[in-house]
C-alpha cells in the first residue's frame, strides 16, 4: 500500500506528540533516534522551544549501536542525564530504527527506573504514526500514573482541559480563552493536560466535575479519569458564539448527570446539499464544523485527515488521508476550510478558507492562527 | 527566556581549553538541539539543482523536517513524499512501493522535471533496499529524466561518508563526461555565490578563466554545463568528497582551497590555484594589509568586549580565534562539539598560549539551560548563531558556514560584521530561527 503526496504537507509524528504533551511537566523525555532528529520537533513542532527550557532530548542513536543492540549506552546515557537533571519522571520513545530492530522499550523503562530510582514510562511510538497517537499515549499515561484525587471540594464545578498541545491549539492564549469561557459560564479552572499547568496540578485532576476534551489525543486520558474518578467528559472546543453556548450547557449536563457527551459530533449533517467541509483533526474540525453550521445555518461536514475513532466521526463525515483521494473529494465541495498547505489540491472554483493547523504547517502560518473561542467566526475575512 | 520546566540542578559542561582534549572535548550522551537554524540541510542543498524535484521516502517523523523546510521556502511544488508504515518493511515491498510512488507522483505532475532526487531513509538502507535496481527501473520508465540517488540517513552518520558530504557528492551526479574547457572552473559544494569583491574572482577573470557556480545556474542545462570545466575548487571540507568524485568520474581536476583566516594559508590557496591553472600569481600584499587593518579596526570597535565563536559560523573556529586574538580581539568562548583535524594545530596553539579560553559543547544535555543562566545578557559579541544564543547576546555577526567569507576579502567582511555587531543589536530570536541562511522563508 503506498501513501504518497505530490505537493501537500504531512502531519507531525507520534514522537512529537509525546514531547509536546509532556513538555511543561518537568519530566525527562528521550526519543531514541539519531543525532539531529530532534531539530525537526524543536524547529517545527514546538513553539515553546525558544522561550521555555524543557528536558526533551534525543539519544543520538548510531547504526552500530542499532545493529549490535547496544541498549546499554541508551540506558546509561538516560540514567546519567537523569542523575544530573533530577526530572520528575522519565519517558522514553521509540523511532523507526528501534522499531526495525525490535527494541523492547518496556524492558528499557524498567531497567532505567530501577537504576535511576525515577519512575520511567515507555511510549510505543515508532515515528510512523501521527502526533495524536503519541500525545494520546502520553496523556493516558499521565491520567493513569499521576492524576489523583485529594477529595477537595470547590465552590463551583471544576473543569479540566484534556488534550491541549500547541500542535492543535498553537498558543497558550487559546487555552486561556477556553478557561475564561469556562469561568464565565460558572465553572472553576481545573488542570490542563498539558499547557499552562504545573505537574502538581495533576494530583487533583480527579476532583473535577468534568473534563473538556479539546483534541482526539485527550480522549483516552479523559476515559481513564472517568474510569478512575468518575469524572465525565465532554468533547469539543467552544468555537463560535453559538456552539460555545451549547457546549457550556453540555458541560453542565455532563457534570450533573455524570454522563459523558461528544458534543462536536452532534451536528446538522444535512443531505445532498452538504458541500462545506472542514479538514483536519477530529475534535477541532468537528467543533468548527458545528460552530460554523450553527452560525451560518449551512450543514457542514468534516474530512478527518488523521487517525480518529468512530465516536468522533459524524454520519456525514469522511476519513481520508491520501492526497489523491482528498483532491477528488474536494471536487465535490463548494467550500473547504483547511490548512493553507492543502490549497494546491483544492480546485480553483472551490471557495477555500485557510485556517492554519500547527501540526500540519508547523510555524509557516503560526501568526495567522486565530483564537475563535467564544467568538463569531469570520474566516471569510481572512486570507 | 520566560519559563523553565526542570533542570534546576544543572551543572554546566564547559571546560578551559587547557583541560580540553582533541578531537572530542566532551563525553557523548543525550543530545539537545539549540534553536539556531541557519545551517543548511539536504533539502536546501538539493534544491540548488535548477528545475529539479525531490521525493522523500521515509517514516512520517523523518518526513516532517524536510517537508516543513520546503514549506517555509514556499517550494512545495518541488517536493513530494511517501511515508512508510509498519507493514512496508515487513512485507518486503519497499522497492516496489518506491517505484510505484515515484510513478504516481510523476503522473500527477503537469510537466516532467529534468531531474528527480530520490531520497531514501535509514530504514531502507537497514532493510537492504536495492537502490540501483529502483533507479534502473525508473530510468526505463521515464526516459529523459535524470534520477539521482540521495540519502536521508542520520543513523548511518558514522558509517562511511557523513550525510552532508554525501549530499554534496550526489548533487553533481547528473553531470556527464564531456570535453573540457581549460578556461572554465567550478566552485563545488558551496551554498552561496562568492562575493563579487572576492580576490578569487579577480584572479580568475584577469586570466580570462570563467567561474561557474551552481548557485548562479538558472536552468538545468546551465547546471549540466558545469561538466565542461577543467577544474573544480572546493572551499569547505564537506565538499571535498564531491570534488574527488568528479575528478575520478569526469576527469575534472579537484583542488581544495579551504576557507581560512590565516594570511599564509590564504596565500598558499591562491598559489595552488594559480599553479594549477598556469596563470601568474598576482601581488596580493595590498589586500593582505587591508585585511589586517580591518581586524585592527574591529578590535578598536570591540574595545576589549568578550567574543564568542561557534563551529557553525566557520569550519575552523580555533583558527579564527587565534587570528582574532593575535589582532587584539578578546575571544573568551568557543562552542564546538568535535574539533576537526584541520583545526587541530590552532587548537593546540591556543591551549598552550591562551589556556583560559572556555570551550563549550552545543548538544550536551546540560546546554539546554545555559542560555537562560547567563548573568549578563549582551555581555558578549558573538560570531555565529549558536554562540549568540548560548551567550544570550543580540550583538552578533550572523554567520553560518562562512557565508561570503573567503580570502582576504573574507577577513575584511568578517571584520566589518564584527564592527557592526559591536554597535548594532539584532533581533536574535527572529534571526537565528530562520532556517537555511540565505534561503527564501515565509516566516
């Protein structure tokens, strides 16, 4: 099976997803990969790299170490670094070459933990999957291992944000807008996995009344919190005025009834006239599709270009990842809302509304990424 | 710097040069990547072939960097890709997938490019992909297209020729054997055009010798005409393998005239060049004197301020440091991970005569926190982006791989850059994060 692209970009990979999810929490994250491979993440996938020091490193894997199975060097280097930097936890990630040689990361994590005395986690990444897969594993690990309940009660229902990384939300300012919207709707700020929150805040994640899942990468972690602490979740980002109002109601309902709701999928799918498509990650695109539909009255569907699960896909949506199939699909659209790097495969007669997505176009259009939280969507005005 | 997520107990890794050992002053270990991005990568270099197109085959994680490099250059119409899945290498279908993907990409192109660079990854080499067979099949399918074997194989960086020398070598593979013109020479493996004021240009033009540079070629045909030159000059060590390959394959004489800041070595370079071409060696004493004067002027402008140099700015940071120190410029820090053989002599000299110079790595894990811990921002004047970043200074000469710095003219230019750097701050954050110095960028 070949997966190729003539002209469009590709998404960030699973290792970047892990690094992005864990960036602010004071852990040591090591990608077992060749020297230089960390510059891709640091340059294109991590807007915090220049402004915020974090312990994200690459092992500098060589061919001879891969061929000879010299795992001892990796273990030794990680332990030495951990000794020097005293991280709160350690996470190790695989890349393509260790995947080919069958490196046992669970075993490596166990040895590193034993030697360093620091809790160590293996992420099952191989550089061949999308960032959502990596970030999802990282968030799930946090939910299982570090989230807790202190039994503290708050005056107002507390809401966590789960699945926030710059790859989907770009800037802290957008996360803050979500928290502001929550506060304006009578909720209290919970922890955020994982932009703008300290590691210690995870310890009370289980005391929240609800979790708000803002990307597909946060869904599994939210399910773990539900399973461990009976915290229900709501899936969606409060984009646009109308959807923000509905989402607030869903959060209230979920908290009151202890029942999870996937708000971004409950959309006006329309029938044959549904020719407006939002392209990209399921939760953001689903939320935007719903917001845009509520605002304009038009049915809007989502073309999911990344890995997703059935519960995030509405009946009118499609899952398409390959460029040639996307190009054919776009022929049937009157309007496409997508990252600017999709534009070359959108027909000239189709109305194209650019909306940059950091996980697709990196830092190219970062400055143009709008904060649409609880705001009227005015994509037409932007170019 | 705003925030910090860990690293509170970091111990800095620098050493005094007196304690530094050659060629690796520091232990290897986990690696950090400083946010200085002016260096060129294989995408930038490959795009130097006019009208060429690149296709990358690798895992998504490896693709991301090259695709984003191209997107920032607004050159996505010159790059295609195919990604590998788990099952691809297990099924033994790697060769077929490459051939089929290239065929599909070509079908989707409006016009066939004259040259296609096919990049394979560590995974392909590790799996023993028959690259020759792939190229032969593609050539049989698409006559008139030059297919070039290229490699994105960082895991194999110590297994034979390193990635960048390999890229420079492959960059000239389409050149074919042709009749030589003794009045034509090439500069090989240099990412920019030599400055018009460089005396190398004057020497050649005075003797009626044409200078061809890939960076000046507008068309693929013009690029192919580089095969007519009788001599190839390389000026950076990474290009030497390309020069040697062309000498063996096309009979073009290769001469390595490395970038240098040492007046005697510069003279030696020009003597070698003139000797090879059979042209008279001009009197360069005036240029030499004005270069020396420029350094004195720079020293005056710096008035004792500490200076830091990094290995990415120039290939021989210790040679540059020695020349600067000898001219009254206060070099205090050198950032380098591995010292090249060409720089060993200068390193030993400094070790003996300036033992207090501080040597720092750039990739060592502890360096993550170095910039943030600088007590005195803007204390240093830096030469190079990494030195500027680590020393937290906005006063720096924005220099990567000695761009535009060659011969006595180069010394004058560097001195002028230093003089300006001492007086005029730059937007460090913005400048050093621009990828591929001199390349177009949408940022």
